[in-house]
C-alpha cells in the first residue's frame, strides 16, 4: 500500500511538473508574440493567436492566459529573446536547441555546459542547421472535414503533407505541414474557411537520420533530456533515427 501510494504521488508530481513547464512555455510564447507582433490584441496579431490556441490545447485556464498577456503588455514584464543553439551530441548526432530567455549569458553557459558534460560539442551558428528544414505544423480535428478536398485546396497555399495523427489524449487529428515561411498564411487560410485549429507549432525536421545501437542511443537521449530540463530551453531536435 505504501509503495503504491508513493508511486501514485510520484506520477502526480511528474504530471504537475509537466503541466507547469507547458504553462511557462506558453507564457513565454505570449510575451515573445506580443513583442514581435506589436499588439496584445489577438485579432491584430496572428502570432499571439497561435500562442492562445496552443494555450487552450494544453488546458491553460483563461485567467492564466489573460494574466500572461497583461504581464507581457505592461511595465516590468520579462523581455524574452529567442535563440537557436547548434551542435553535436555523442556519436556525431546533430542537435538543434531552441531557447527563449531573459538572460542570454545564463542560457548560453548552461547549454554549453550540458553539451560538454554529456559528451557533445556546441557548434557555431549554421554548423548543423543546414541538415534540417524548418516546418510549420497545424493540427485540426478531422470531424466534418473532407480530407481529399481539403488537401487539394491547401496545396495552392503551401501544403507539404496532410496526415493523420494523434493528440496528447489519443484523439484523432489531421496534421498539416507547411514550409515555415507558409505557416502563418496557412493558419489564415484555415481561419477563413472556418476550420478550427487545435494546436500549432514549428519544428526542425532532419533531411536524413542516423541510426545508432541502443547503448549509444541512450547517451544521446541523456543529453537531450538534460537540455530539456533547462527552463530556458523550449525544444530540442536531433537527426537520430
């Protein structure tokens, strides 16, 4: 009984920690979108609209969303900067790290230390980014959607692929992929067609992947996990198969 209770408690704390990190990331996204878009009005700021959609996708309460917008719009709000770090994990695996920080010196030092102590090498700008393409991803519900007709319609607006996928709770979704430069306009197209967006994000997709034996894979994943534990790091991408 005691072990079962401790295990359940540990699971609950891990879930709470994951939710807390999701909310913190969304708050940063809101701050960055307001700074970059120049407006706290989502009707006039497509980037802020995307951040709010993502907030709802992870069940972030409305009062927390409103508080994040208010804080980012007012005096004394943190001034976050988006930074990309590039390098290699153990065994030559290419790594791209996205970070959002209010202290570049701190974040750079932490990322550099993680690469070093986990057997990797932090590179310079452009050292591995050429191995990846940046894509925009928009997830919608398949309910009431004629997939074939939608696919034909969206090809003219930068559609790369339209595939079936799953949400965090296992629900069926349709995943729309575009080049990063077409990401915002694709969202506008969907809004004009009254197709609700469930979530939207971007990611770095490797042109080719590298396979490693299991023991070497573990070394890479330990470094990735250490990077993801950093509060300033938002996403980590690799070309590991």
